[in-house]
């Protein structure tokens, strides 16, 4: 049994195709054309599969009626109205950043589900992490101080002369005898 030829395929190994320069170029050209057709098909169909939908944009906003629900979850008329605006703009061919800019410009930044990562709003992103870091540093310093005090107290107890300790113990014993 002969192994298939890499350029000519299985038919060449069976002796059905003549080996030669022309047939191998034709096969390579056919395979290249097939690959280019696949690439073109995916290139054409990919934007349709990745088309922008209302929920992709709406998940970035909260409803403006005061219910504080995400725009994708709000069942009230105001939520439906905002989703209608988003759908209309998607129908006109607008992209997500442009639609978001329009809604923020018309309704304000309070409509955003998360604050922008610029300007003063940056503090809303940094403050929680900074507070956790600062709290961790303060706790480690406090624990370190407590451990240092405890070690110092233990060193003092070990270095205290026995005569001083005995003197206090005798005094406590005498006071306890007078107490009874």
C-alpha cells in the first residue's frame, strides 16, 4: 500500500492521478481557493453573529425612574422607553460607545451602573482598595506593638531579682493573715 501524497491527496497514492507539475499546482490552487472561501465566509458572517443587541448596551445602565434596577431587568415604562432609545440607535448603526455617550449626555452620569474611571469618579474605584490596604497596615502595626509589649513584659519578669519578688510575696502573705 502506498501512502497518500501530501500535495495530490489520496487519489495520487492509488495511481489515479498522474504525478506531475501541472496537477500538483492545480491541487494547491484548489486548496488555496477553498481556504480563501472559508476565510471570506467567516469574515462575512462574523459581524452578523457579533451584532450589537440592546442587552449589551443596557447592562451598562440603571433605570432612571428610581427603582434602582439594572436597565436590562426593569419592567417599568421608563426602562422600556430607554431600551427603545437604545434599540433605535442600534438600528441606525450606532456603536456601543456612541450610544453610551448619548445617554450620559442626556440623562447624566447617575444613569451609569458603574462610575467612569476618570476624574473625581476615580476615587470611587481607588478608595475601597486604599482603605483595605490602610486597614491592613494599621492592624499589622497594632499587632506588632502588642507582641513587642508582651515580649518586653516577659523580659522584665525574667530579669527581676528573686529577693524583690520574695519581699512582695511575704507582704501579701502577712496582709492575707490579717484579713482573715
